[in-house]
């Protein structure tokens, strides 16, 4: 079961990263947390249960430096989300990678040893799991110390993340009560930090037992902990994708627009701090008609207006309650209808009208027109 849970979590984490990293780079931190925890599950499965020398040699020890990253990733992800920053925003942030670098150096002799040696280590482990206390160890830090420091680091960073969230809650109490997006993301960060803390505490307690009991007995007794922890970290990315994808948009902080915009468009929440930004985006699209360019996309809009892409996504999805691609299709069809209504079809073919409206293909124009109006361009023309 641990194998399938871990693989499922890795796949869902990859989906989150692939579809969201360009919009909000912090999604990479989130998927890193889920993915790295899942690699721990895979290593545990192949080392403890599978008893295959080849796969044990592949996973045992080789991924251990990665297990020092979930704690820092959790902290940076939490901090960046509530401050509207991206990834490692300052040079000081790279100091959080020191435990990872130290463990990499510590275990370098084993990492670069021959695969034949690793196969021998795997064979001994599969013969007696108690060898895990000494085999594949680093030359600076013993495995017993590494086993304790990994969950301890996650505990420390989870507590710091909870402290940041508590500070944010005191400062933004009123905003959290009125802004659904901010409240949703805050609750998500709270759940993520608490789950990480609980799982890390359980692993630490289990690890401390290794000092006084045989490894195989501790593993048998702790199997429910592994299973429950694995299920928790497999369900979190799944729930995120299926039920709360808007969490990935973060908590965009309002940046004072260069030109104040009076709200004249229908928005889900006129009191939203980014309502004026949404108005500026709509005004630019309606006045400048950038959508007439078939290549017009989020990057163009972000660059032209100097607005971060995840702010733009937030404005469309949360405030205007319409995806960017759907909004772009709507304004293109409205422009095409204007051309048809003005008699342009007398001098220009319908395909030409579609091209002038920003569509790169005839099929795309016809399909979108019918989806928006319920009829083809030719049928619409006949009704005029």
C-alpha cells in the first residue's frame, strides 16, 4: 500500500507543478514538499518490505539529502504565500539549504561508491534490517543522528510556519473575514503546517524508539504511522487539485495601480483589494484590443501592464469569475459579431473575419462562435 500511495502522491504533485509553476512559481515548493515525502515512502517500502537487492540499492541512502528540504520548503512556501513573493526571494533564503548540503557532503562517499558496493549493502540490509544503523553512513554524521535530525528539522520549520500564520491572522483578521480567497488559502496553509507537524512528531517518536529496541520490531509497530502519514500526504495534493485549485493562486497583495480605476465592471466582490486591478485589465483589453493578435496570452498581458501573472489569474478567476482563455474567446467573438453586423462579410469572407478577430484557425473560430452564440457564423449572418 505504501508503494501505491507514494507513487500516487508523486504523480499528483507533478501535475500541480506542470500546470501551475509558470503562473505561480511557489507551486514548485508545494510539489517539492509532497514529492520528497513520497520518496521517503518509496525508500521505506523498498528497504523494509520489498527485499529486492537491486531496488534497495537504488533507493537506500541515495535520496537522504532530499529529506532535509521539506521543512525549509514548507517555511518558504508559507512565508511567500502570505507576503506574495516567489521562491527564494533573497540570498539569505539559501541558508535554509545548509542541512541539505551538509548531508550531501556527509554521505558523498556512499553516493559515489560503486553500484556493486551498494548491492552488497542492500544484501546485508535484506538479511538483517538492524544494519540500517550503520550501513551507508556518512563520514561526518552517523545514521542514528541523521534519523533524528530529519524529522526535528521539519518540526522546527512547521512551528515557525504556524507562528507566521498566527502573526498574519492577527494582522489581517478583518480581511480574512471578508475575503474568501484569503481565508481559503490561510486555512490551507494552516492544515498543511499542522499535518506536517503531526507527521514529523510521529516519525521522531518512532525514531527515538530505535535506540532501545530492535529495528524490525519498531518497524512492525510503526506501520500504521507510515500508512496514515502516507495517506495524508497523498490526499492533500488530490484534494488541492480537485476541490480547491484556487489555493494555488495564493494571496495576491494589492499593488497601487499606476492609474486609479473606477469600478464599472461586474465583479464577485467589489471590496476585493485587487478589484481596481481587474478593472484596469478589462479596460486595457477592451480599449487596446490585444486579443486581435492570435498569439495574445497571459505573458503579453503581464508584460504590458506590469502585473504579475498570478495576480492576473486571480483577477479573472476570483474577481471576474471567468478564466482568462474564456474571457479572451468572448471578446474575440464579440468583435467578430461587430464585423458581421457592420456588413464586413460583403467584402471579406467569414474565414477572414475570424482571422481579423484573433483566431488562428477556421475550426477554432467556428467552434468558439457556436459555443458562445449557439450558431455558426453563417447562421448568425442569416439572422441579420
